[in-house]
């Protein structure tokens, strides 16, 4: 459980977050689906960190979402935001570890353990997003997803890492091009 508790805030604070999208649509698909909401057992998270939002509900309709090669982190586009979140499979793995660690807890200790794991689960379900109108360009080049911001500053996802590797270099070329196409579609390019 220690690994799970340390991993969750580190990934969330590194601008990562995520559940898997059902039947990932092709960017050429003209139907836009509603963005899936993360299950949130104790309430919604909604933090405003300047231009960056941390929330358990994605604004807008999902255009596409891609997953890192290891399946742990998602990066996606709705018609309103670019977002990152932990994948559902990673959240389920962490939740299972926490459940195993607290399974034998009873009484007050059990109540506290369930409250803590519920709060951690809520945090794991959060996504980090930035409005599309603040993103100038998104493309795949040189083996990574490149995100240019309108203000010229690094994207909020630039410093995000997973397993000590830059998150934006952990997507396949196909996934990167799909996300770039979804960004172009969402922004009308």
C-alpha cells in the first residue's frame, strides 16, 4: 500500500491522471461522445490552479484518448480541454492493493482505513486539464508528443514523468498521431 499511496499523489501532481475510454473512437469518426466521468465515491474534485484544472469530471465531449505504452497514463482531447489522467487499469490495481492492505481492519481503524482509501481513490480518479484555446499546437515528432502553448510557456504536461521517464515520450507514434488528429479536429484545424 505504501507504493500505491506514494504513487498516486506523485502522478497526480506531475499532471497525470485517468480511466480508460470505452471503444476509443478514430479522429475521423464524426460522432463525438460524451467524456466519461470518473467514478467519485466521496464527491467531486474541482481545483483551479490558474490555467490548469484538476477535476473528476471532464468538461465537454470526448474526441479521443490515447494511453502510454505501459497502459498507465492517458492523454486525451475533449471539445474543450486537453487532459491527462491515470488509466482505469492502474487505478484498479492501486485500489486492489489498498483493499488488500485494509481488508482485515475492523472497528475505528477499519472506518479510518476505508475513509483514507476512499479519499485516495477520489484523487486517483481526477484528471488534469488545460483549455484547448491555450494550446497552440499538438503534434507527434522526434518520438514524443509535442505541445506548444499559446503563451510560449512549457505545457503543464511537459514535466510529467512516469517511471522516471518523460510522459510525453511514452506514447507510440500511432497514438501520438491519433491524438494530434483529435486535437486538430477539436480545434477545427
